[in-house]
C-alpha cells in the first residue's frame, strides 16, 4: 500500500530532502506548499502529480494558477490556501514551513491516525502545550524531524518513560566554538552562516553559531517528550555523530548515532514505525577516528542561558524568546546589530516582556500569534539601544 504525504514548505531545504526520499519510491504526494516561489512549486507539483499546490504569498497565486493550468493540480493561495493544502487527506503531513506562519496550517492538519512529521520549531516554541494537546485530542502522532529530537525519540524506545533520568542534546558548537569574546564581537553574517557540519538555511545556521538553536531545542524537547527542565542538558560535540543521549535510572546511557544528513531523520519519520530502506550515507566510525565532547561555554554563548530561563519561566516566555531572537537575527544580517548583540537584545526583550505580563498561557493559535506579534514589537522598539553598540 503506497503511503501518501503532504509537504508544507516543499521548496526549502527540508522539503527538498523529503522529496529526494519520495523519489526513491513508495510514496504518493498529495499536497505541496511554498512561500512565494510559484515557478519551483509548479514544477514540483507537475513532477509528483500533486492534488493541490499552494503559495502563502497571495501575490504569487496568479502565477501558480497559470503555471498549473491544464494539469490536475489545484492551485491555492494565501493563508487559507496553505491551510487547505495542509488539511488535504494524506497519511503524513510534513511541516517544514519556516517561522510562526507554520503553526496554523500544521494544527489544521491534525487528523485521527495522521503522522505529523514536525520540522517547524515555532509550532512548539510559540504554543508548545497547546500544540501537543490539540494533536493528542485529534488523534495525530507528532514525530520530530529535527535530528536531535528524532534521536531522543528513537533512544527513548529502549526503556520505560518513568525510568528516564536525563536527556542530553548534542550541539556541534557552530563555527565559532573556539573564538574569543573579542573575536566574536567582530563576526560577520557571512561567517555566521557557514556551519561546519550541516547544510542549512541562514537563520538556523546563525542560531547554531550563537547556540540559541540548542536552547530552543531544549524547550522543544520539554514539550515533545514531557520532560522537566532538570532532565534536560546540552553537550558540545563537534563531530555531530552522536545526536542525543538518553540516560536511564539504572545508569545505562543510550546514544543515537548517524552520519549528519537530514534525510536520515526525515526517512525515519516517513517510514515509522518501520525503517526506510534507501541508499543512506553510512557512518564509518573508524574513519571518524574519535569523538569529542565538552560542556558549553555559557559566558561566550549566553543564548543557552536565556533559553533555559525562558523554559523555566514557562507560559509564553519561549514564544517571546523565539520572536525576539528572530528580530535580532534579522538585524544582525542587516548589519544593524553585532553578533553578541543577538542574545543581548533577546535578553532585554525577555526582561521587558516579563515586567509587562506577557508570560501567560495561551489557549488558541491566534492568542499565541498575538504574543509573537507583541514580542516582535518590543524587540523592534528596543533594537536602537543595542544597534548603537554594534557600530
């Protein structure tokens, strides 16, 4: 029986890797979405004979509709079109839209027995409790695509959940692991996007450079696996071979290892509970030679501390953290903020938001998006104070 799949964010790096696996066979594409690249999306829709293709940018809808004229693929546009595509019936919904824009369509895609392969961080960062609760209520199964969380998911199968003592997420340390604080102040956006191990988008590459990505992953792990803050740790591992470790009460530690290739966790989600047979890159430990681990340096990389503080604060604090960090990264890429200014601005926004009572639980998707909007406004207001320090 052929498995059907829908992909939100089909033209991005995760979507591209997913479609590479789909080409291996055994899958039927139902729906594809993109932000604004109508030409690329139309080409993919034709190649995979998708039932529906949607661009979230309404300005690109006319072009998409024209390109798909004469095919069986329905063209859709805007937020409603993306939600329509997400709601189209398929066995698997892979959510890889970047940003808070991915929250509403992913939740709209919840259905009984449906697998939600989650590659969108913001679903958990903006509305973690709500997201997981609604998925459970709908009878959908959330499977993490992120390599570290996917590793945790696999390792947790080795014991009972109440026997788990600690979960450790590994971080490569990014391109600046050994730089001094003085040199970090001079880092450029071009340097920050050159990740040593992974091929990723600019935003997540910069998050890896600040170690904010690992902090965000701690928060995601809390919601995904119902783990307390004191059960979660991070460890710098430059080779990116061990993706996560799960320690049980009896002292046993289970580590998931794999070549650093996003197609491996994606393939796991597509085939779960089975294993996908494909020409995966094989891990050669003899060639790797040795594995190195070290504790993260919170003084040079304070983003981890901020993420832990947001996790401990609870409520909408992770939402505020994520929104402020995105504004800070945009300012850094525009050279309006220094590299150390990214966590500095984010920390200031967290402090301001807490004083203004923004750390509250949310009950709806719109409520979560409202907090995100307010946090971004706060960040924009505070930015000039830190931008001056970058000059």
